[in-house]
């Protein structure tokens, strides 16, 4: 585990007792610890999250009284996106959790602009943006659900134990299964294929990377959700057995669900409504997911590759797979999905 | 009962659930402590950019 991840996880675990010093006050203390940790490891991130955490609700209240909801939403969304891009494109900047708090900031702005939520109070907004367990690994939880959880939470020993167990299983998954077992297997595959065709070797290693990524990311997410549950807060799930998906679209709706749902709500649906084209919505959503990972030409091509995969999996693949018995189709589907996902790297490598 | 305890309860007699659960926790904890000396692969989803 990186020293920083360990530090944030330990800080979140140490903050668990503080969370029980009051229903909302407890989560305020967790936010305070989060701000302190963030200020220590990345003062810039802390200044940005706290600054916007305070400024945004105040500006929203002002706009609610005096008008100007749309201009404020538009300008702040552009600024948030600009800061995200600037931080991504400046490798020297230590920017912790930006990929997640940017989406949370945009979620608040979009929901407020559409009139689905009123301007949150400064305290509520800071509690939401600075929820330590979800700081650097997500999920991208929703403000209204989080507020409800904070208001209704109460001490429950079974929940606490379930959370603690989830933390342990998550750490085991990320540290041992992902980082030791799969990493060793990956090294063996690389060694065994040392003399093979470079394209095939890259494809096989890329497949191993996807499996390792799953155990690492799902494990770290389990730690985040587990610590949150120990604090009495049930966050949105991020995975729903992605390797049981029946096709690529199904996979993306089961993998990193909070990101996919975010893109569905704020990219796919608006673009589809504007253009009346499912394909345009899909391309835009996949492009957002790709650029969220990294602003680079590689990820632009990666987005198109994923879009192509989704289109093929809903058009040509059902016809190709129809002669196979349903049971065999279900068994082969995860392999086909993994093969397609892993194929992105060697194919894009050829193009670049 | 936690999810792991429920799972173990399906496999072993009732009296053995506690000890087996404790053993599982101990093994996982020790494994995590030993394995955590390795650096976790730097993945995009663990957002500690610039580190």
C-alpha cells in the first residue's frame, strides 16, 4: 500500500470514535480531521475543497435570493472542470482526491441548478465534501442521501462489526490477492511470454492488470465503505459483481457504479435528450469516463474503443453468440469482456 | 452475524463458528500486515496524484 493511502486509511480509522461524539457534530469532527490530513499532505487540495466547500453554498444562497442561478452554475462548473484539468495536466502538483471531489462538486452544482436540491448549508456541504473514508477512492456519493444518512445514523453494533469485517476483507483483497497473488501471476505470465509476439504479450499482461485492478480497487472501496459503516454511514456501493456481466454495457453498469451513474445522469441523459441519439450520449459518457481517468490522447482512443465494444456487444455479438447454449454463453461472456477490455492497450499502442 | 460468520456457519457446526471466524480474522490480519510492506500498485482509482 502506498504510504499516503495507509496514512489516510489510518486517519479514517482513528476518526471512527470521533464520529460517535454526536449525530451531526461527529461527522463535523470527521470533516475536520479530513481537512487537517488533506492540509498536511496536499495544502492546495485542502484550500480548494474547503474554499469551494464554504464559498459555493454562500454563492448559491445569494443567487437564490437575487437570481442568476444558471450563470452561477455554469461559471462554477467551468471553474471546477478547469481546476481539475489544470491539476491533471500539472504532474508536479500533489492533488489528493481530485478525481472524486470534482465529481461531487459538479453533482451539487448540477442538482442545485436543476432545482432538485436547495443550496446546502456550509456545514452540510463541508461534511459531504470532506467525508474522510471516501476522500481518495470514492465512491462518488450523493449529497441528499448522505445528508439523510448523517441525520438518521445511530449506533448499531452489528453494522459496526460488519463495517470492521469489510475493512479487513477489503485490505486482504487489495494487499494480498491483488498485490501479491495476482501481481506474482502477472510477473509469471510476462516471464512465460517473454519470447512471444509483443502484441499477444501486451494483451495477456493487460488482462492480468485488469484483474489486479479489480482486486485493488474493489478492496480499497470495501475499506472506504467499511469505515463509513463503522461511522454509521451507508455509502453507495461501487461494484456489483462486474465479472458476472453478460456483455460490455452490463459490465460498465456494474464496475465503478458511482462513476457510471454520475456519467449517466449528467452526461449521457442530457446529451441524448439534446441530440435524440443514444450513440451520441454513449460516446460523450465514455469520453467523460476516459478523460476522468486521465486527460490524454490515449484515453480519448480508449473511450472510442469502449464505445465500439458496447455497440458491438449490443448489435453483432448477440447474433454471433446465438448458436451457443445459454449456459455456455454466460460462462464465456466474462472472458469475452476481459479480452475486449485488455485488448485496448495493445491496439491503442499500435495506433500511437 | 457478519457476512463472513454467516458463510462459515453454513460450512461448520455452530460451536465452531466463533473459533473459525477468529482464525480467519487472524490469518487475514497477519497476511495484510506482512503484505503491506509492498507498495500497492499505483492505480488511477486510488487518487493520490503527484505522489
